C-alpha cells in the first residue's frame, strides 16, 4: 500500500495558472494554440539579438516560439471564458495576460479571417439562418 502512495506523488501537478484579476485558479477549456514569429522584431521583443534574429528569419520563414501559446480559460471569479497569452517562465511558473487581437495572427492552426479552403458561397450559407439561404438557389 505504501508503494501506491509513492507512485501517486510522482504524478504531474495541475499547471499553476491564475487569473490576473482575481488570483483564482484558471481552468483550461481549449487546446493550446502555439505561437510563431514571422518578423525580426517579434524575435527581438523576446530577447533574441538583432543579428541572430535576422539569421533565423533568413533561414526560415517562421520561427516557433517554444514557451508561448494562446489558450482559453474559465475564471470562477469573472464567471467568463477568456483567451490568454500564456508564457512558461520557469518550472511551475507562468505569466498570463489577456490575448490581444493581433496575437491571433501569430497562432498555429488558427484562421482569423476564416478557413481559406472554404469557398465564399459556403461561408455565406453558414452565416445565414432561415429561408433567406434559399435565395442563392432560385431559378430565374
């Protein structure tokens, strides 16, 4: 029985991510959307030198930002779901800030202006409700 207790202690703990407003624990309600940099300035803002940033951008079109992502969390204090920019700082420590709109352009697997593989017709049909969608199919 004692062996079981030792095994349980080795389990990973919940991520210590807290609401910047209320200080309460945030519950994740989405997947992580990893971020990338596609400009030299974005790498420089993260502490990478100008020369190294330029070399990285010349070598690749985008650079994955390992310890940063966007994720949605539920806050018990706010009673809302909010998207946050999360930065892993060090072991069991995270910095959390409300994700600005322009940050979505740096997210992997996200289409801020809709999925480019979806036609304009399909996008328009998905946005219409009721009998109005039949207007596209009228024979004249």
